[in-house]
């Protein structure tokens, strides 16, 4: 018996020239999401990273404690070759979009104690879970939901603010938000969001 495709599988995601609102097409996508039922701004959408990052300031504002952390025996390499040890990992529900056009995904974050312009880094595996399509030109992310296509726009003011904060951070404390090529696969699997996907 042939299965009928779900309605959301039929939906087409498109971007029209008339949708362009912001002149700064080269800005980083910075959005707002709900993490553990708390609204969080300054969330960077990073299509080049496979690790979810939660910065300690945001971790504390979510009223999380050491009891919410799982230990991790691994390090991240900064762009100046410093090794940084994460505090641990924590798994939280993340809601993206607004009802009825929203999706909830489970995310395991790596928590780091570093100054940052951002609260959260939303990486490529999350975008794949959402089946999201991003247009940097339109500064918009779209993904299918049961209530048709959801659209999440970058906040140009927050994006500019984060950019200015980033260039003002001490150079030694800026973090390269990409995985080190020298890390072994066994260690990488401990915190790579792709290692154990959850629906």
C-alpha cells in the first residue's frame, strides 16, 4: 500500500526578491529562540560548526547549576592555538519559531566559560533537524512545520551589536567556533551533535 506524503513534505521553501528588508546582507544571522522555556536573544546561526555552544553567562541566566552538567574529557582549540576546556555538557529543549509555526528539538550544548557577544551557537546539526534553509542575502531562515512554512528573521540590531562586541573582546579570548582538525574521532563523538541524533 503506497503511503501518502505528509503535508509538510509537500511544502516548498522559496525566497523572493521582494522579501529583502535589510541592506546588510553580509551580517551574521542572529536570532531569538526559547531554551528550556526561557526566551534567549543573541543566538548565532553557524552553518559551519557541528558543535552546539552555550556560554556560561547564559547558562547561569537559565538558572542552571553544576548539577545540570555532564562531564566531558575534551578540549577546544582557539584560533591562537590555546586549548580551552569546556565545563561540561547539558541537554535542553529548544523551541524555534512562534506558534503555531514552531518546532522543538533536543540539543546537547557544550558549556564554555568565556566572554562572548553571543549567548548560544546554533550549529549545522540543529538546522538539519529543522530541515531549515537559510538565505544570508535575505537574512532569514525557513523550515517546514505542521502549520506550513515557518520564517525566522535575523535581528539586524542584535547582529550589529554582537559584531561590535566581538571586535572589542580581547584578542586572546576570542574563540574559534569550529572543531579542531586534530581531534580524534573517539573524543569528538563525546560532544559532536551528529554522534547521537535525537528527534
